[in-house]
């Protein structure tokens, strides 16, 4: 499963809205397993059935999405809020969240167990290049690394104090990148064992970073957008978005980002030029993701349970009922 995930990794909190307590939750979706019977073929030209997946969120939420849309909760080994979810294939998955929590499944999401970590910091994002090699990032510059599928995690010096919001990992297990608050951009060429801070043309918060499969062309977005064509050694400013961006998906030259006020921003040329997609929602969108099995099919999620679906690679989105009232803050690319 290639990962353009993410999340973004926004912080959750509780706030009072119209006199009621609303939980601002992080929900991520991934195809860790079938989650139930396979849905019937799509009739809307999406090239196949909507993919099944899994969700994690506040209070340790784990839920199956057997048809890509309906939600069925599952037992969880934690009550900590979970901020990030990643899967490798359809059996292996990991989720990370508050108090250094990482949980894992090896049977497609049927059972999850806690993996010990050396930190109590909130973890905002994690990524695996393959079933063994993984990275996690979080508050206070926290960086963790595993080479055994998460059975053991070790802390790695980031040499930054800013919160790290996103991380990406090349499939060759050598090159990796992390971004965060204050325009921080980190790069590793040894599988995350050591990191170098890279000069970036911004001091703005960056909430997502994704690289194409060539591991050369990458984009990072947040309050501004920057790009690289040399594997992250150097970065240049891209066309600036009309509103803050919270999440990014990259697949080859296609990039789709989402953000404030329902913004959907799309590029077909690795970020050289962008166009705004007319979307069906005005609510802030917090995350976007696409299926690796059917890369034309994807989701965007946002505040107030906003749930959008595309079956043409992000050229058009339509709104569907999520059945949720919480703010959906992250969706896993499949």
C-alpha cells in the first residue's frame, strides 16, 4: 500500500457548540483487511467496487468499513485518542496516538495489540515502507523508528523542538522525510537512523508531506505549499493555496490537497500548476485519501461529519451521509 496519507494529524479537543459538547475526533481510514464481505460492483463508473477499510479515532476508536462507507466498531486495546493509521497490504496495520500509543494488527484488523514505545509524547503520524521498516513522529520533535514491524521502537534524535506533523518513507527503506510546525523539513538517507534539517522557503506550519513513487518529486503543504524534484535536498515555493491546507495525496504527477472552507486543490503536473475543484461542501476538509487498489476512488473528510467521495481521481467530489456528527480530521490513503 503506497502512502500519501494523511493526515494530516490535527490535534483533537472537546469544545462546546450550541450548548452541547462535541468531540472533535480524528478518523482515519485504511484497507487493513476486508472488514467483511466484498461489496457489489459500483454503478457510478468508478472502475470497481468502493474499497473496504478501517477507521481509528478518539478514545481508541477502531471501526471496520466493510463497504467503504458504513461503520462497524471493533474492540480496541487502548482508550487513548488515535491520530494516525497505516497499513501494508491487507493484513498488517498500525495506529498511533496520544501518550506514545502505537497499536498493531496482523490479521486484517480483527485483533489489535499495543506495541511498547519509549515516549509519552503524542504521536501525530506514522508510516511503513514495508512490513518491517516504520517511522512515527509527534510532539516536541519526537521521532521513532522500528525495523521489526513495531515489536520494538527506538527514539531517534530529530534535533528540533517543533511538533512534527507528517512523515513519508520511500519504498527502498532508505529515504524518508518529515515536516512540522515552523516550516521544519527533515530528511533522512539511512532509513530514519539519522536526520538532517533542510532549508525550506517557508516558516509556515506544514501538515502533510508526500512523495511520488520515484522518491524525487515531493510536495509539502500547510499554511503554504513547497515542492522538490531532487528527493528533498532542495525545496522551492509553489503556487500558494487560497486557504490553509490540511492534507495531501500524491500519486504519480497527480496531487490532491484539501483544507479550510471546503477547499479542494488539484495538480496534474507534480505541483507545477494547481486548479481549485468545485466541491459540494463549505466545511473545513481535514484529510484526503485514495485507494491503492482503485486509485480513482478516494475520500475527503472534514468538520461536522463531512464525507466526500470521488471516483475520477479527484476531478469531481460528491457528498455522502457519513452517519457521524464528529469532526473527521484524517483519512488514510489506501
